[in-house]
C-alpha cells in the first residue's frame, strides 16, 4: 500500500518583530491582557515582503532538505488566504522561482485549516499513484488584511510560511488517518477580504466591503474547542491507537486557552501539545507547518513517532491528521 510521508519541513518568517508593547502604542491594549487571553507575546510582521516571498523561501528550504531535484517535483500546492494576486497562484510563483518545470501547481483556500487541506489533496494524488511527491506550503501575510485600529483582532495575527516535502512510501509510515470537515452555515463568524461587485454599471464604494478580518471571537472559540476535540477523537479511533500512543500534537496556534481546553477534554498531557504562538501569533495556514518545522528542527521527533496535526479556521473548516514519522 502506498502512503504519503513527510521527508522534510521548512519555514520562513519576516525579520520584523512586533511585541505586545509595540501594539499597546497603537491600540488600547496591554501585554498582560494579550498574554493572559491568548498566550501571544510577539509576532513577525512583513516589512514589505509579500506572501510569495515567504512561500518561495520555504519551498526552497524543503526542497534542499529533502535533497530533491527541482525538475523531479510533481506537485506544488500552496494554502493561503492572503496571496499576492488573484492569479497567478502562489504555487505557480513558487514553481517559476524554483524551476520545478515538470510540476502541476495550484493554491487551495481553507483559511487556518489550509495546510491540512493542501496536505490531504497531495496525499490523495500520491496514494493513488498519480504523483510521486509534492511540495506543500501554508503561507500568509495577514498583516495586510488586519485592521490595525481594531484591538480585538490586530493582537492575534502574524505573518509567516511553513511547509513540507512529501513523497510516496511503501514502509507503512506517513499519513495513517485523517478527518477534514466544513461547516458553511457558520461562514459569517470569521471573514476577510470581501470584494463587492463593482463595475461600469454598478457603482460601489470600496468602504462597503468587509475587507479586513472580522471575527466573532467567542463563537470561534466554541467551534474550535468542539471540532478539534471531536476530530482528534475520530482520527485516534480511525488509526486504531490511543491518545497515549501520540508523541506530539501540533495544533493550530490560535490561542493557548483553546489548546488547554482541547488537552483537558481529550485527557491528554498538555506538554504533548507543541506551541510557538508566543513568538509568532496566529499565522493562519502557516501555523501548523511552522510549528511542525520547529519541533522537527529541535530534533524532538524520532522515526516511528506518531504525530497529530490539527487545524481549524474560517469557512468554518477543520482538519486533523495522524502521521507516523
Ligand atoms: N486588549 C484589551 N482588551 C481587549 C482586547 C485587547 N486586545 N480585545 C478585547 N478586549 C476587551 C473587550 O473589548 C472586552 O471588553 P468589555 O468586557 O469591556 O466589553 C473584554 O476585553 C473581553 O472581550 P472578549 O471578546 O469577551 O474576550 P475573550 O476572553 O473572549 O478573548 C479572544 C477574546 C479573541 C482572545 C478569544 O475569544 C479567542 O481566542 N477566540 C478564538 C479566536 C481564534 O481562535 N481565532 C482564530 C481563528 S482561526
């Protein structure tokens, strides 16, 4: 049986660090409030580099770490809600810069679950033998869609990219179980980037569009704790393992309090949940692969370890996977 295994990870963030104290200078907030309610201390913010720059840097790194030749890459998928353009896709921009001339390249949109959805698509192509390998990236510059005068959202988000090189395996490792889900009926609790239908015959003021991030924080909190717990339990059952068999959970880095609730409900050791939101905030589709890369770079993952990846976000969407290293 063919499975999809992760052979290399990578990440890229802008150099600019914006601390909670920096934010307290532009909105009515404090380091104490942000740390207590979210666990976030600082985030990286673009000094001008757009999402493609972060995606390309990450893709280059995973390709080098996988010791793969760019012409051998079959598939490039980038997840993002903040691409540089409507078209070309970020994936095509990565293809051009890396010279992956034989790859098929496209983007997917599933907000903060984006990397999970992109990895799932790559997995299906690889499992079915259509392609042998893929570069899968989550990349965002959320700073361009944040309302910097709204303290309820601007303290939460950051910019960055993370990704992985994945390939076909016949050794029984890789992605062993997964659950993706969508609840479109909740689509209005988290929105960004609305464009209205303005044309020569229909005048619309750009101010009427909900361009910046809008979030009903409490509704998202409720959704996240419910769906992450449910999907994690389903994936554990599907894989025929117990929660004790999991070495690490790499969750979406939205809020430390959400992770506390999830760990408690799953009766899992909180120490198994890897977190780096204190330094990067919520980077949407980049958050799970950035955290996975950090865990990997620290040498904390060993061959044979079972790792759970789980994301949730706008749509509303969620995705959970069990991966054997
Ligand atoms: N600094 C200081 N005070 C703030 C603040 C800030 N940055 N943001 C909000 N507040 C205030 C509110 O105005 C409110 O004041 P009030 O009581 O006078 O009206 C008070 O703090 C409590 O606000 P509330 O929204 O109830 O806080 P909360 O405990 O629900 O925390 C979130 C807010 C956003 C941190 C929390 O709801 C959350 O994490 N939700 C999930 C978000 C998420 O996961 N998003 C990612 C989706 S992928």
